[in-house]
C-alpha cells in the first residue's frame, strides 16, 4: 500500500505556451528540465472554442438589439476586456508521494501511477462537469523536485439566461445549474463547494486503487479554508505589527540611555564603567531579553513562511482592490459618455421639431396661395373655350384630390 497526498488549486490565469512546453517560454524557466517528460492530452484554441460555443447565442442577442452600440462584435474580446469576468479557468491537480511531514515517503506512490490516475480523473471530470468545456489538459513530470501534476483548462458555460446572451461565460452560473440538475445542496459558495467535491473525487479515486491518502499535507502545510485563512492573515498581520512595535520600543529605550564610556582598569585587565553607566547597560540588556522572548513567542505561533504568505496575500488584496477601483472608474466614464450622448440626442430632437414646424408653416402658406390662384382661374374660365375650361377643371380636381388644397369646413346655420 502506497502513501500519497492530493492537491486541487483553481485559478483564473493560464499560459498555454507554458503548458505545451513552448521552447521560447520554457527556456526562461530554469525549474523545467528540457529533457523531462510531459504530455499534452487536450489542446484547443481559446478563441476558436469561444466561436464554437457562443456564436449562435451571440447572433441571436445582436438581432434583438435596436441600438448598434449594444451589439457585441467579438464575444471573446468582450469577455477578455471585462473587469468582472474571466475568459477561462485553470485547475492544477496533483497526486504526490508524501509522508505526514510533507516529505517524500519511503512507501510513496509511483510516479507512473500518479500519471495514470490523473488521466483517469480527467475522464471523470469531463463526465461529471458537462457545463465546464475542457480546452486543455497537460501532464507535467519535468519540473525539478515535483511529482507529475496536471493543468486542466476549461470554459464555464451557463445556459438559458434571461439577461444578456442566452448562453454565456459564468463559473457561478454553470456550477449552480450543475448542482441543481444533480439535486445537490451546499452551504458555502458554489465555487468553494465544487472545489471540495473535486478534492473528494481525487481522494476516492486514489483510495479505490488501494492507496492511503494523507489529508492535510501539502508541502508540510495544512490546507486551510479560505475564510479561515483570511482570518489567520489578519491575526498574523497584527502579530507583525506587534513585532514592529517591540523593535521600536527597544530602539527608543536604547536611544534614551546615556552613552557608555569604558576605560581600562588599574591592572590592565578588563574595563571599568561608572555605576550609572552599569545601570543603563543592565536596563538595555533587560529590555532586549524581554523583546527577544516576545519575538520568540510570536515566531513559535507562526513561522516565517506563514508571515511571508500573509504579506503576499495582503499584496494580492491590494492589487484586487486597485483592479476594482479601476473598474468603478471605467463604469463612471461609461455612464458619463451615455449621459453626454443622451443630451446630444435631446438637442438633435429639438432641432428636428423646430425644422418640422417651419416646414409645416411653409406648407400652409403655399396652400393658401394655391387656393387663391384656383379661385382666380375659376373666375376667368368663362371667357375661355369649352375644351380649355374642361382641361382646367380636370387639373383643379386633381390638385384637390392630391390634398394640395384643404377643404374648407362649412358652418351649419
């Protein structure tokens, strides 16, 4: 019976050039062995898959849009430039031979067995996730010090949407629809629940092959739930601040202490200092010891690696907040542009109404002139020949029938 650990990490960034081991990219990555083993199981173009999956829904959506500005010419580029959505996702799946301390076990699972189970997991993944369209699957066994692991790239598709495209990219929507069809209930977010299901599937797959899965081990660190991890980050941040405060307190106390001037004693062995200087030196030493104990206590609770992870997470949160801020600014600019367009349209409508009123007035004046001309013609008709009178009457009748002369309403007496 062999030991193994499992990992499942979901992200939104991927590099197909890295995954297929493009020499131009891997040449800049020293941790990759150029003679190592790697295998491409599935490899599809992201943009071409977008056309295959969404072109029909995009065409239907654009036909319904009366305003050209609301039509989408390229759905892939539309999602790519979005601040809220991601074009695709990448899961990194690993089966490693580790012991309970995160080190390679003597009874570790064979690397070839890891590769075989990763391929089996891929088939299971495609069967259980019909709305997550796999566009890439790559097994890497060429990275220094690592067991084989798989990069799994997919596009989440939600269907039957009432707003926007009837078929569109949405991980939350795709997972919720899958859970609904499977009558699955979850308390966490759809993404968190789904990731836990994948880890469970990997564990069951390994156990079915007779392997012992050591849970809670990944590089010697225990897996922590996202919410608990964020709470731990806040705790670690407070402890970092406490460390800084201790250092500042120590520096302040040392700065306030008077300088120590030592001189050789009468016998030439050692040095002598005054009683006040000795007291100051003892005070500084005591402060240093207290500070050292406090720092050791904090370091005992959280090691340097945890502090580093915490600081990296804080930096990540800062980047995410900046990204959201840029999205808000972009939305404000869009709203401002729409407001300006609305004002321009209102001004154009006012101009059109004014021109229409002028045209209507000119038409009324023309009708009055024409009406006067017809009356004059009818008066002089008696002096003309009968055939000429007939032609003129026919002409006047046609003018009236065409509506060039309004019919005057006769008042009832």
